[in-house]
C-alpha cells in the first residue's frame, strides 16, 4: 500500500473515490496520512506588514506560504483581507494572487492592498481564501478554503495581528 500511495502522490492525485467498501481498520492510519498529503494543503508560514496605515491608503505585505499537498488548487479562490474591531468589520479586500499557481513547495508572495474607507482606530487584520466575487454577484466574498494552520475563527478568517489605522502617521 505504501508504494501505491507514494506513486499516487507523484502523479499529483487530488481526490479518492472510496466506492462503497469500508477501508480496513489496519489500513486506516496509512490512508489518513495519505489523505493529508493529497490535493492542496496551504500553510501560511510568515506574514509581515507595517503596524500603521491610513484609511483609504495602501498596505504592503510580505508572506511565505507552503503548499504541503501533492497538487495546486484548480479553482480560483482569491486571497482576501478584512479589518475588524468591536465597532467595524470591513468588506473583504482582495489581493492579486492567483493561488492556482501555488504548486507544492514554498511560495513567496508580496503585494500591496488598498485599505478600505473605515474609521481610524485599532483593528485586527485577518486573512482568508475566499469565494470569487463573480460566483455570487452582490455577495461579499466569504472564506471557502481552510488553511493548514491554527487560529481559524468561527467565520473562517485567520487573525494576522493588529494594525493601527490613522490618517496622518
């Protein structure tokens, strides 16, 4: 079985059809480990950004991602950010990444996003891989892909840290 699973990963397997037969109990640990490597498995290793920005300004960031899976994702899911505090939650701000190009291995992704027009104050900056805005017209993109990291909120966003938004800094 180990040989078959290793070959399947080399062929970039991204799904399994288990048919109607149960997996034998003695194979379960091996199958579970194989499934973790199948398809995409995105890990955000590091993310850095300035701790101060201006509303309606720009925010540059650097990030290091790893796809620990065996293949890229095949559908477009934008990288999105939102700014949230107790009074305000911004709409999703989409970055320019095309994660369909994030093949297995390391990927450095640096970009600049536009900070939304929201009140000054301290916010939690969050990230998610979201539904494409064209899929549901008029609906704000929402988290769609789980990352292989801890910290996921009930809404599916991952906190990156705090940021102070103020007009003159």
